[in-house]
C-alpha cells in the first residue's frame, strides 16, 4: 500500500453544554480529522489534541504543522506502508503522539478497509458491546451536578466519573453518594490538579468507596503517585502519566497505580494502546478506555479497543448525545448501558457528508508529489 495524499480537515463542533475540568472549560470541540488516501483504499483518522496546549503540550494547529512538514512526507517516502510500519517510520520525530496517532489511525483504517477486516477483530476484541460510563464536568453548584448525574443514570450509564479540583471534591462526591447511594459505580478524575501535600485531604475520599481516583498528581510525578497510593485506600489510576507500554511497566513496577486509563491518542495510536493493554493484562492491572470528546470516528475506534479482554472497567465511551446534538457519523446510542462495537471494515463507520461539511472550517491537501 502506498500513500498518495492526506487531507487535513479542521472542524468545530458545539457541545451540548460547557464541559469544565481542572484545566479549563470547553464550549465547542475544535478538532483535526485526517482522510488518508492510498492506492488501495481511504481511511479516516482523528487527532484528539485540543485547540490550546492545556491538557498536553500538543494542540490542533501544532499537530497540523508537524503532519504537514514532517510526518506525512516521511510516510510517503516509505516503499511499502502498513499500520505496523507507521511507528517505526515516524520514530525519529520526537513526541507529537497525538499527531502520530491520528495518522496511524487513518493508515490502519485504510489498510483494513482494503482487506475487508474490522478494527475490533484486528486488535483482538472479545466482546461485541462495551459498558458505558460518563464523565461529568465541574459544575457551578451541587444541585446542578445532582440533576446532571440523575439524567445520566436515567439514560442507563453504568458508571459515573466526576471531574474534581481543589475546592470541588469532597462536597460533590458526598452529595452524589448521599443522593444516589453506594450502588452507583463512582470515580473521580483530578487531571493533575493536586500535589503530594494534598495526600491527607485526598484520603478523606476513602470514605465514599470510589472505584478509583484518576491522575491526582502531575503526569511526571510517578514517585509521588507511588507514595500517595500507600497513603490512601482509594485505588490510584494513571492517565496522563501513561504515554507508552514502557511507562506503564515503570508505573506498575513502582506501585504508582493499580488501574490504568488508556487513551489511544495520548499514547501514539491504537497499536501502542494494545501493547499497554497487554502489559497491564500480564500484570493483572485492570484498564479502561478514556475519552477526549471524540467524534463518531474516534468513538468507533475506541469501542473496538475497549472490547479487548483487559478492559474490565466501564470507560468514557459514552453515546454521541453526551457531547453533540449532531455527530458527523451515524450517532452512537446507549442501549441497556452499553454501546455496540462496529463490525464493518476498518473502524466500521463513515462520516456523513452533510454533517461533516456543516462543521468544517478549513481543508488542506498534502500532496506527496509536491516539491
């Protein structure tokens, strides 16, 4: 398979409601989609970087630049291209995992479409549907939070994740437990908002029987997470710290986490995500699939990954209407707390032309033949 060109499509999709975390508030999703064209088939990739470098050092315009100037040209020089070769071809370029992941996803989708194979089967899925959790952002008030959680539970979600930060942690968790009881699977996500000096405060969350506390400390503080894990009973889950299978091995070995959140875009692609899954499975560390406000394209691929055997906890693979009134693919609809894993070739879904055009802000074509 030879790469013949890549279309970069910048889109902006309004959210159904503002989504606030410890690093900022989003009212729309600015994203970069890739249409990867080869001599055998076309594939779609989605870059999960945000508009600004707040969640990570990567951002949409920067990803477009590195794809345009370095990553796509490197792939076009490959004599023979398949998804397994993408990582090695792009290895000389340091970092830029989200941009690399988007390109790998597009190549993988094209390759599997050409061969008529679904992504789920390629990755090693063992389920045809995935349990759905929901991520609930920081709210202006506790009553507003309780109303939001009630709506998601009524919609059938089987797990609730609350975003927390200093000043918005014990009170909302206590209120959710008091309102909905101990049977609700509940976890919290700090997005690196605390330091080890907050260990005593975070230990107060132990009283609420949480599934886990996700990424409480800065991403480069594995030793701090290991110390925190010894001081609290709530299991520590790492997200931003896990950038590769090697990072997962180190974190597990240090005792820095008992659970891992795998986000394909954050680790460089679905093949590295599968390697992290395999490492965790071998060490009996449960994993779940995180979300980055993906469109239906990224959501479809995440479902394929989340159907692997080690994904024993509900992830953030919510229905399309959790974030968008109108998705760019046929919407994913939660049924009995689950979403079905796509079975078509590649990622198993296609963008809807009218819906995609409605949210497109800019298109550029990267031509391998151009000087």
